[in-house]
């Protein structure tokens, strides 16, 4: 059995699934090489931010000084007709 150079304990669940699927489909050696190249390319792209989060932050950032939200409460924000609707929600324990 070839020596594996990938530290599987440090991988996330999704990355481990990808590695396992590659090993089943193309074999251990090729899969390890392909995964190592993919993983190196993914590590270089530091921008793993959800684009939806960026849009929400951009839209709400001008309102930070104008809006006061009480602590200890949870709110749902949804879109209305040309506006945002903010509603308090109950948290279930």
C-alpha cells in the first residue's frame, strides 16, 4: 500500500468526502495526486465568503448608526415590496 501524504484528520467533512469519492473512482494514487492539486488551488483562494452575506452587509452597513436592536432578541429579516421587513422571532430551546 502506498504511503499517503494527505493528513485526513485535518480535512473537513466535505473535503474528506471528495477524497473518498476520487479514490473510489480513479484509484488511490491518482486520487491523492488530483486531490492534492485541487486542495492547493483551493487554499490559495482565500475568498470563501458567501456572496449573499456580502450583499446583506453592504445593504445594512449604512444603517448601523441609525438602527438600534435590543440585545437578547432574535429577528428575522425578509424582503417586502421595495423594503425590508424585520420581525422578532421566538427562539425554541
